C-alpha cells in the first residue's frame, strides 16, 4: 500500500508539473525572442532619428559605429544606389523588397533574424535600417530559466512523494497494528486493545475494534457463567443418584456406582471451575498427558475387563507436558477411549500409544468409513452425538497440533492427537 501511494503521488505530481512547465517553457522562449527583437527595434528607431537629421553617408558611418549593434557588426543602413553602411546579413533582393513594401518586420537570415525598418527621407528616397539578431541573443537566459523550472519541478515532485510516503507509512503502521491486534484477539488474548491512530477511517476502525473486543469478552463471560450454572443444576439429580447408590447393598456393583458418583461429582466441579476461568487463564494452564492418561486408564480398564477387551499401553515412561488444563485433557482422553467402547463390539482389542509427539488410540474394530465426515461437529454415522472427535480436533487446534483419523495397524480405526502439526499441513 505504501509503495502504491508513492507511485500515485509521483504520477499525479508529475502530470501537474508537466501541465504547468510546458506552457511556461514556451512562454519563456517567446519572451526571450520578443525581448531581443524589441531591442533591435529600438536600435533601428535610433538610426531612423539620425536619418531624419542628417543622411550624409559619412555621418551615418559614424552614427552606426557609435551604437552597440553597429560596433558588434549587427547593424546596417541601406541607402539607394550605395553600398550598405555597416555589416549586412541579407541579400540585396531582400532589402529591395522591404524598401518597396515600406513595412517593418523580421526576416529570417543565417544564424538568426534581421529586423528591417524602412523610412522615407525628405528627398523621397527610401532607406532601410537593418538590425541583425543572433540565435544566441534570442535564447539568452532561456536555458537557465528552463533549468530553474526543472529544478523546481523536481523539488515539488520529490517533496510531494516524500509527503505521500510519510502519510503512507503512518497509514500502513496503523493498519498493521490493527491487523496484529486482531490476530492476538483471535488467539484468545481478550484483553487486547489498540490506541487508534492514523486517518479518521482507521481511527474509527480502531475504536470499533476496541468496542468489539469488549463486547466479545462480556459475551464470553456470560457464556461461561451460563455453562457453570447449567453444570451446577446437575448436582440435584446427582445427589439423588448418590442416595440411590448408598441404598444398594454392599458389593462390587455398589462400589462401582459410588465410584461413578464420585467421579461425576469431580467432573462437575472441574466443569464449573473451568467455565468460570477466562480464556487467558485457561491458556496458561498445562498438565502431564501421561499422568492424566494413567488416571483415566484406571477407570476404562475396569470396563475393558468386563467386556473382555485385550488392551495395551505403549510408551508413557517420561512425562509429556501439554498446554491444556487437566479437565480438557481428561475430556480428550475420554473422547478417544470412549470412541472405542461406543463403536466396537465387546472383546475388540485396542492399544494406546503416548509419547512426546502426542497420543494415539488404535482398535481392531471395523474402522471409520468416512474420516472427514466423522470429525464434523454433530455428525455421526453410529447414532452418537458426533461430538467426540470434534472435541479432540478443537484440542489439537488449541495446541497448534493436528487430529489424525485413519486406518489402524490393528485393522480398525486410529484416532490421534499430534502435539505438533507436520510441516506443510
């Protein structure tokens, strides 16, 4: 944009300068020409005055030599029947033609023009006074004037271009500031605001951005409070469910029901606390993926044993930090493992692989026929809510990673969360 403004200012100023300079250059040349001819006319008029007093050739010779034009060899007096007095630059035919017409004017000659002024003496003879004007005389001062005009034009064009560059730099700076703030706001920095600068339109855009950022933060706060309130409303049926579990006679089923109620209570607390945290606070959280995975496998392994599912864990010998809150990682792990239990038959094996590159869950089930449709939010080909893989996808986006959905080495589906996106993806 900055260079485009510079080129535009350069083009417009150059056209304006040319529109004024060309007529001025022609006018300067014409003025210099007219001035030289006017001086020649004055020289001729002074000689006509002398002729009116004394037309003696000797006196005229002295009079011609006393003038500046005559001493420079530029003035001549043509008397009928006599040789020219002074230096003539015209042919006799041209002089005779001017004498017959008895009209003053200029005639082209080699190296310039000659001004001719005929006059009639008292005895009736016609005398022609010739004053020669050289080309250099007619161009005197023209080149210096043209050079001054050219320098002025360059100064004006350069100044206007420099001014346009400064204005363009201010405009580009304000635009880049607005674009950078927009990107930071999109990345979750809801406290981002800008100081409106630049032209009035960009200042209005900056103020609108600040207003939008404030409105967005208020809307998200309301959404978080609403999510926390809705989660809190689940405590009433959870309390009733806990009472029913307490009424069950002691045994494995009762213990599992109580553990499930405790886990559900912890999940509700995590949801409420997470919902009340701002985006900035949640963005600063991180946890150990291996630790969360081990905790969740303790829960899912019980169900796997009941369904007689062979399973194994690959890796997990070293901590794997992930820039997500523990509740978000629990949600991701449960979504990936729950996908195996929901869409494969009992007895189907699965394998969990964890490393510094991410988390992979492979199963030996029928696989996923349409991976692109499977990650679409709300879409499911197996009668579920269609939110599981979308949860994993959003988590991958938050860590600048990638969701993998494909064919597993075990023959079924592979769902993976890569912590880093492959180059070029």
